[in-house]
C-alpha cells in the first residue's frame, strides 16, 4: 500500500465512522484537490477511488479511462462498471460543504448568468449544462456554451435554450410553453406575477413523476437541489424539514420516509428554501 492509498483508507474510515459528517466529506474533497495536482500514476488510481466514494462517477470514469491497460482485467471491469454509472454523471454526488476550485469556477460563471429568483444556482442543480463546443439555442438561434437541460412543456419537442432566452421569457412565449406545470405548485401565492415568473421565466427541475414547486410565506420557494437523507443530515436540517405540515397530508411516518430518501435513488428528495423566512421545505416522489 503506497502513501496515497494509506491516506485514502484513513479518510474513508473517518467518513464511515462519522456516518458521512460534513467534516469527513470536506476532507475527502480536499484530498481529491490534492491528488488532482499530482503527476504520479499511483495518485491518479487513488483519485478514482476517492471520486467513487464521493459518487462523482463521471469524474471517476474520465480519470480511470487513460490509466487502463488492455491486459488489466480488474481495471477493465471497474471501468465497465463506471461506464454504466457515469451516465448518472456527478449530479448526485456528495455535497461539498465548502470551498473548492470547481465551486469557485462555478460561482464565477454563475455571476455572468441572468438571476433566477426561484432557481438561484441552475449550474449546481444541473438545470444548465456547460459544453466546450457551442450548441444552438432553439429560441434565438445563437450559439451558446451554456444550455438548458430540464423539462419544458410545449406542443413542439424543444427545450435546448440559452439562459437569456429563459430569463427574458422569450423561449416560453415563442413556443407557448412552460417550465413548470401551473397546477403543480404550492398554495398560498396570490400574486399572479409570481406564478408567471415561475412557469415562464424560471428553469425547471427533473422529477421522477410530476415536478412540484413548494411555496411558503406567500411566495414560491427557491429550488436548492436534489437530496437524500444523508444530504439533509450533512446540512444539519433534518429537524427543520420534519417540522412541516405537509407530512400530515402525505400520511407517512416522517422519520421513516426521510431515511428512505436516496439522492438519485427510487425515493428522491427535492429541496426548496423559502425566500422570506429561509426555512427549508421538501418534496418527495418515487420512480
């Protein structure tokens, strides 16, 4: 066992002992940053393992691909397994508690995008994808390296829009479509302008079934992202999420259902945050 492996084993044991605490996840991400700066092949092999633990499957696959030799059957099997998982991408990876060059780069890019009040970080949630080779926006016809990858309800099969065409409402107007079903939103919002902004000028999110947008304090909430139980626990908001009248409507045992949530799994959580009081609200559906 080399020095890179020894460090990884220690970090993974700490992660397991702490039941995925924020500090242990942060330590794994910081070690990932360190390994990415190393040239030694041994470091790259361990980087694959670190990415797997963090469930960064796309990154793990791309890291492993150039390392595999045709004669190494064990590595080929691992590559094949990651190939199946990399379709999931890095969307459902463990959340990084703080910092990191990827987050800094994303924040810089986000600052250049239009502001979406009800979906403040569409890069983090995967609603917008970035590509090196520009694609054509189906609304304005201009090339863009950032395009929408979420639901769009319209007669025509379109949806690859640039951020500006969504924010301005031009995409929804041109195709007579919506990014969110206006019948699948929370109650208690009386201002029709807020509904118009949500369904026509806000990027949507992918749900297993029908996407639902939570509301609180007389307004629609901001979509934070996809979560499982471990994410809620890491964020320290389990009790806050449990303190919600919606559990009575669902008729479920709150703790039992919450512990069944798995990010990217059959029972998926969708996290929202109230724009006014800051409370987190949850929506849950199944495949």
